[in-house]
């Protein structure tokens, strides 16, 4: 981890912002959109303490904290991520006075629950008066499918508008589907319980289609973060087609299993 040599007195204190989410929820899209706004900075999982902490099912030994991230330094680290370097002169003035700058980071639910001092983390969010976006995905089945694709390809997103390499087809293990859904809901409940327990300022965002996401981020998320609507720019593109039937070789098997589980709502937009 690299810590800037700037003194804290050289930094300004912006709106403190966080994305609390789960893997494959669309948080990379939201992060790049937030970072496209002048005067706003969102770090990507700086408190990730597992070698494979990005994925939904980290290995059993990935909950150990590496030596460089000793959690008794958590207040110092968070203070660093909630600060920004002074803006150029032409960007100062009204923007800073109105609080139209922001800094923070995104973090996954299992990364928080795996901390040895997770209670201190939640308390710090309250003490810092953080503005939190709880980001969930509308279709959990697409989330699970995306996770399996990432596990297979080791490529999570396509950046800067580059053309994708084509559709990655996988066989979704439907015998594990019920448990996978349960895991996601447990992670969501963990976030919801603690946001409520600590009385945290928060906004629930549930992603739908790509175009809707962009306008929602511009018109709802950014006013919540910085107090004004602003057009955002996405630096990520879809890796695969949106329709599940184009991703799964056993799509019909999936439909049968979802009907058995009384979860047909998940296949309405597949």
C-alpha cells in the first residue's frame, strides 16, 4: 500500500462517500461513473484484505489479514481515503464551498465481515457521517451467472470501450442455485442490518438496465453524493450479452429449477 507524502493539512475534507455492495453487482460501473466527475474520487476496495476478496466465494484461507494492513490503523487509513488533494485554482471557490467534491471508496460486504474489528469500521462510518450507497443488483441470477463467468475467464470487465471477445457460455450448476441465492441475500442482510443499527445516512440503489443505470447515477446518486445532478461517463462496457439464454448452455434447466424454487420473477427479464 502506498501512502501519499502529502500532509493532512494539505488536503481538503470533502463529502465522505462509500459504496457498500456485493461482487458482480455493477459496482465497477458506478465507481467509474463517480470518478468521471471533476473533484470526486472513489477508491476501489482499498480495504480488501483477502487475495481473492473480490469474488463471491473466497477461499477458506483468504480471511487472514496481510501484514501491511494492520487494522489498528483503520482510522488513519479511512481518514486518508476521505481526503482529497487541493483542487487547482480554477476548480476552487464555489465548488468547495458548496461541498461539491467527494472522496471515499467501495467495499464488499464480506470484506467488512471478515475484519477482526468490523464493529470499529461501522462506528467510524457513523462518526465520519458517511454518505452510503447500498448497491444491489435487480436480477440475482444474472449476478450469479456473472460471477461464474468471471471465475472461468478471470476477466471481470472490459474497459475504455474496447470490443469484447465474444460471448462466454457456461453451464450454471443449478443444484447450487438455491444456496447461491441464499448467500447473496445473507450479504445484503448483513449490510442492511448494520446500516440500520448504526443509523447511517444511506441510499438504496438497485440496478436494472445499462442505460437506466447511467441516468439514475447522474440524476439520483450524484445529487446524493455532492448535492447536484451531473452527467457521468461510464468507462466500462458489458463483457457479455444481457440475455441469460445467450450465456447459459443449460438455460432450460435453469428455468425449471427457478420454477421449482418459486423464483420465476428472476427469469422475467432474462
